[in-house]
C-alpha cells in the first residue's frame, strides 16, 4: 500500500496494491498490518457503511461533534470527488480543504482522521461509496457544514446545483458552526 500525505496533516491518500489480469482484479481493501506499516496508524473500526448515490448528488460536509469519527473511504462503483475539511479550532489549517477523485478504476482510498468534516460529489451516473468508521454513528451529535461556504472555497467539479439532502441545504457556514477544539 502506498500512503501519500495531503495538504491537510493527517489526511492520507492510500493506493492499495492491485493484482489484475484479463479476468479482473484482486485487492485488499483493508488489512490492519499493511495499513499500519504504510501509515503508522492502527485505527479500530466499529462500523462499515455503504451508500449508493445518483450522479450530481452531493453528500456533506458531515461530521460528528461528540465521538468524532475517523473514516477510511473508497468507491466500489462509479466515481466521486471526495473532500475533507479541517474543523479543528486549534489547527493552523482550520477551514482548509483537500479533495481527490476516488473511483472504481483508480482503487484509491482516503483516510480522514477525527476532527475533519467529510463530503463527496458523485461524478458518475451512480456511485457505491464504502467507508469504515472508528466510532458509531450518533444522530444527536451529527453536524453538517455548508457545502458551498465561500470562506472554505471548495472547488467542486460541478456545473449547476447539486442534489442535496434537506439538512445539507440548511447547514451553517463555518463561521456559525460548532467545531472541534
């Protein structure tokens, strides 16, 4: 597994070894030892999630204020533009973002540690998005951040307006949001 740092400290782009031939491919989507050797980290995952979304759907920017979640994310079908936003008040990169394309073709994964918001935009007709979390989802602590906050300035690769959930339309700007200490 290849691990590449992003501009946000702690957020890592991961590229697993893919073994393929004319029949298809094989890869290990999770191996604790390989992950630890590549990153120096040993997260304990407690929940796996699978979402399917249509093209033009934007999910996020989501985070869990109490019991913050680390996430290991990947795409099994389709293509997404995946984004992490630093929401740690004590961080010199508070409010900055990084984004990468994750797809069934490139097999990339993104490690998003606790303290970051996360979102993605579906670039293909449909996408199956898979992610492991280090904490259970707790609805009462779930928060959203405005996807198009000009103070953050995420450069979403979209023409027009994305399809959003009601909670994402109503999400606050970073200046009004609860963030991590």
